[in-house]
C-alpha cells in the first residue's frame, strides 16, 4: 500500500494530531516546523494540517497594539513566520488544508482576515478550558448547504472548546460554516470548491473529542484524507 503523506504543523500537542490521522493505515505523517527547518518538504505533502497552540501575533493582521492592550503573552513569532510560508506554498499548489483552533486563526489571517484577540473582553462567553483543565463543551449551529453540514449530516452539534481568540473578519475566499450560540464563528471553509478543492477550518479540537466517532471528529478527518488522496 502506498503511503499518503500528510504534513502536520509542529506544536505542543503534536502527538494528538499524529495519532488521530494515523487511525487510517495508509497515512504517514511529516512533522513540519521551523525547528525541523523543512519548509521545502511542504510541496510534497498531499494534505496539510495546521494545529493548535500559541496566539497568532496581531501584527500579521494589522493590530500590533493588541499585544499590550490585551496582554497577549503566548506568542511564537518564528512559528507564525514558518506557517505563513507553509500556507503560501499550500495555497499556490491547492494542497488540501485542515486548520484546527490556532490553525483556523492563522489560515484566516493568511487570507487577509482579522481576529478577536480575547473573546471575553469582546463581550462573549468564555470558550477557554475549564478550571480543572478539561475542555469546555458547547453547541454549534451549522449553516445549511455548507461542506461542513454535508460532512456531518447535521445542522446542530456539540463540540469541545479551548480557545480565547476567534475569527473577526473573514479572510478572502472564506465563508462561515458554523457559529456558537453567542455568535462566535466556530468554523469556515472555502466559498468556491472549484477554486480550492478542500479548505476546512474549525475552532474546536476534533482530534481530542470525547466521542471520536462523532461526525465532528471522524467525519472531518475522513473528508480531509479523502481530499488528500485525490490531490495531484
């Protein structure tokens, strides 16, 4: 069996993503990151997964003042620079792309969008982890007719949550596909599949949901891998 090479962005919980994807026996993972110094390997991947982690530095979306204003101290500028370059390669070659949590955020920024620097400070509910360290859980409402609704077969769902930032203005070519009840954008996807065959961004963590058989976990993984298998 020939192996399907999926590039996975290096990050704090990289192993969670590796295990999640390699439930499919034909998948082999290539760890991508500035410490690996392997930007040249991006073009050989059949799919790219952008993972969770640090805040994207707000200078990349024209709001450098947010660092002091919202006391943002969980930043990794070298990671930002590497992943923006990764995205440029993936976008040029139309490599199937899945962005999770921070991955959603940096992909949105790459496409010219902006971020809410702190959801609670902007009057929304707390979407971060609970005090015991476990993910929060909340409902999402899906937009009918989106690829996400087709993948999950749902218009409502329950997902985990561990983020304090979110999409503000959508990047060029993206369309919102789901929101939380308090109005936070929880997912986005490419508007025109003819322009980009697979580009899915979700704010929750499908790789560590309690119910990995949920279509909001397994459905997203399998649709991403199916697109990667078709990539030429």
